[in-house]
């Protein structure tokens, strides 16, 4: 067999092998087997040197032509395979545009936020402006200025989280109620009249139950000026209840005790769950307490910078979660801090 015969055979073999190549990886193998530096073509072309000088030019030309033919075939195969791979990818990534879409889930306001806003607008329309005061308080503001000196027995009404403080530093605590905010609002306005509400979060060292949480909101309210009376307090709170629960709502005041008010009351709304029949939520009383209130104690007025001989005032402190429970029919306060989407999606 002459060198040219061998070349012809190699060319046929290579072309036949190329037809069987089905992907780019196999094509790379084909290329190195036939056209690579150590490939069959290079090996065969080494035989050119052994030919008689007269045959060499023609044989060399034939080798060049064969190599060019194989390279061209390689290029074509490469183009064909790339096309096929792209086509394959298109098919694999096809999107069914007729499938119904998935709606993105949209956030919403927490029921506490919603009820706070309702409270702001109900009381805002009666002329109350919104104030805020710190969540970390001193013993002085949380208790003493509210007429509870150290060791006052009424402090037991508020189970308190204390913060660690260095010896000699003032005692710090998480406020147990928003009432210390009264002092800030008074001092900023005395001796002028003031009508303000102070919303915010409070904390108590409590056994957590359906009605009690360790963290909850309160909205404090004060109204101070000349001749403000208990009738003003009652009128304001009843109007507030009607605004939130409708004109037909049944309410009641009960005498109570708070060190910072005299006289003091608690304000109840008919239980939403049993309509006054008595159930688990209202502890079988038919009523739910939503706030404490009263006429501001003269000592507290004085601590706020007012002269109790000149002015009087009322104050109240309500639990917005309680207000929301009544308004939306929620039977357990723990839902508010559960973060449970099934609960939140309902508002
Ligand atoms: N601070 C009281 C509490 O947390 C609620 C309260 C009662 C607030 C009477 C008042 C008030 O402003 O006058 O239980």
C-alpha cells in the first residue's frame, strides 16, 4: 500500500467516524485522534520525508488537500452540533405561557397597627395629639412621679422587668405602663391646657394566658385644663366606644383604684363573644375591661408642673390588643405576637 493509499484510507475513516460524532465532547476527541499533534494524520505525514524527492511535491499537495478537507468537515460538524445543542436547550427551557400565574403575596398591616390607627383617628378628632415616651424608664418616672414612692404597696399591681444597672446608677426598668408618659406631656405643656395620647409598648413579668401577655401596647390619654370634670372623662370614653363599636355598644364604669388617679374607674365593654352571657374570654362576667381611668391625682398634677388649685384633668390607659379583640372577635391575646400568617392574613 502506498503512502497515498494510506492517506485515502485515513481520510475515508475519518469522514466515516465524523458522521458518528453526536456531541461537542466527542467532536473534540475526534479532532485530537485525527488532526491533533499526535493524531493519525500527523503520524502518516511523517512518511513524506521517506518518499523519493520527485514524488514529494505531489504527495505533499495531496496531504494538504486532505487536511483541508478534514478541517472543513470538522467546522461543518461543529456548526451542526452547536445548533443541535442550542435547539435542545431551547426545548428544555420552554415556558408554558398558558399556565396561570402565581400571585405574589402582599404584606398587610398588623391588626395592632390597624387598631392603633383607628384609636388615633377617633381620639384625634376629639382634639388629642399624639406623643411618645421611652420604653426603658427610671423607677422615678414609672412609679415615684405617679404617686408611688419606694415600697408603696400599689407597686405590686405591676410585675416589673428590671434592667441591670451599676451600683449608684438610677434604677432602670421596662415600663410597665404608658402612664409615665403623662409626666413628659405635662411638663412640656404646663401651665397650658393639654390633650394628648401616648401610644407605646409595655412589658410585664406575667404568666402568659389568653388575656395576658408579657408585652403589649397601651394608649395613655390625658386632658388637663380648667374645670375638667369626671363627666368629661365619661363623655369622652363613651364617645370613643361608640366610635369603635357602634352606637348600640353597651359600656359600664366600675369604681377602681390607681395611685395616680382619684377617683379611679375601670371601663368595660360588653363581651363580643357571648354578648354578655358569660364565657371563657370574659371570665363569665359578660364584660371585658379595656381601660383604667380617673381624675388625675393632685400630686401627679404637681409633679407634671401644674397647680391643682387652678386646673384639673382626667387620664386613661387602654389596652389596644383588648380593644382589637373586641372589635375583631379575637379570643386569645397570644395571637398578636405569634407571627402566624394564618392569623395575620385575616385582617
Ligand atoms: N397605667 C394603668 C395600668 O397600666 C392604666 C391606667 C389607669 C392609666 C388609670 C391611667 C389611669 O392613665 O388614669 O394598669
